[in-house]
């Protein structure tokens, strides 16, 4: 069973690597060296913390991580006209497109998470997201407009052929977008690249999607703080992670308000309306791909159904803030997540 806490907590994750600076540093002779570097990739700030036996290895490992993220961005970003997913979208309704194994992997993972969340995680819901346009036009689409769009959001019309290595969108106008899972996927692959170079520990953080491996010099896990979804700047929960990923979906980053109602970008694929049962969902899992995709699906499902799913998945936990501000903590994270009990 999962337990609900009565205070409103949880939200977007921010790494808090206490005692870590943004430049190369080292400890006593023979101790591991930790560095922290930041670059822009995938439309967001990417911070890589790298621990290795020496400075050069730590630096080179971080470089390898950034290079892998950049490489994946060229395959997966729909903002890049020549990317594989852009070509898949352009060929929608016409022909299958041959894609790299990495592209096939992230799409297959997306379909698996869609299955786990009863279709609430949907990587072809993009036409509806564009109709809402919460950051630009800030318009509320009519029911008739959404009814026209609905056939374009049918996940069953996305066909993957692993034997041929092709992807096909069956209807013209469909769009596939892995923005809800791609950063976690990239974090996983960046960690592998770093380990190949010689990093023994670190964190790859793409905004609120983070993957850890190993431990800090001295043996401590990496500390993270969970932000309140309604009170900017407040830390309301803490968790320490080693060899785990963490990701948050929330209604507070991209939204507009009209007549006292918040309209955000996380849509329920069954209604094409903003999901209403949660303020934020944080998922901890072994890999970033699972954490990144699952947080969105659970956000749409709501706390009770979401935690039922989480509690069935080995190594997966969640912290959910429902629409009333109540915080739900899954069985796997009970005793691991530390709720900040401070009150105003």
C-alpha cells in the first residue's frame, strides 16, 4: 500500500550537490576528482557532474556525455528539420522511414510506457498540444477543433518494424514527438558514454530529468531536493540517489490562466484536455527513460491509479501531489523521501 501525506509537497527536481563547485577540483592525493560542467542541448540547460580517478578523465567523461546528448538530439529533435523524427513526421501517411537503432529504442520504450499507463503517455498527441498552444496563442480549442484532431493522436497508428528498422505514421498530419521521454533516454545514454571513458560516478541532468551513477567521493549518495509545485523557491522534500534516475512532470512550467482556471501542456489523450488530477508527479526509477515517460503517464492517470501501477513495478517509486495539494508517496520511497515539515 502507498501512503498520502496531508501537506502539499513535491515538484520539479533541482540537483543540490553540496560542496561542489562549477570548475575542476580535487581532493587529497589519490582521492577521486569531481567536476561539474554545463552546456545547452535539447533546448535546455544540461549539467553533467563527473567523478573519476583524475581530472583529465573526469573532464573527458563529461565531454563524452555532452557529445552523446548532442548526437541523440540530431536524431530525435523535431525542431531539427533533418532529424529522423522530423523525416518520420514529414512522411506521415505516405511511407515508412528507416531510423537508427537509438530512435527505434526510444520509440519502443514509449510504446511500452503507454501500455503500462493505459495509453495516458502518448507520443503522438502533438497536434492537440499545438492546438492548445499554451505558450504562444494561449487559446482554448473548441470541441469541434479537437474532434478533427483526435484521429491524429491515435497511438495505434504508429507502426514500428524492428526487423526492417522502419517507423511509419499511418495518417497524414500525424506527428511523433519524444519530448516527454527523450531527455531521460539521453541521460541514460550519456551515462554509458561517460562510463566508457572512465567516470566512476556522476549525474547527468537535463533540466528536471536526471540520472545518477555511483556515489560522491567519500561514499555519499547524490542529494536532491523536491520543489513545491505552487510555492516557487520552496523545498518541500529531499531524497538521496545512487544508480537511479529521477524525473518530474508538473502543471506549473508551461501554462496560462483564464477565469481562474489553469490550462497547462500535459494533456489527457482520452479527452485532449489538460489533465486535472495532479499538480506534479516525481518518479524515481533505475533508468531515466522509465522515469521520464512514467511521470507524464501517472500525471494523467491521477494518484490512486498511478500508485497502483508504480507499486507493481520493481525499483520504481513516485511522489505525487494531487490537485488538492495532498502528497502521496509510493511504497518503494517510503522512508527514503524526507518530507520537509516546515510551514509558513
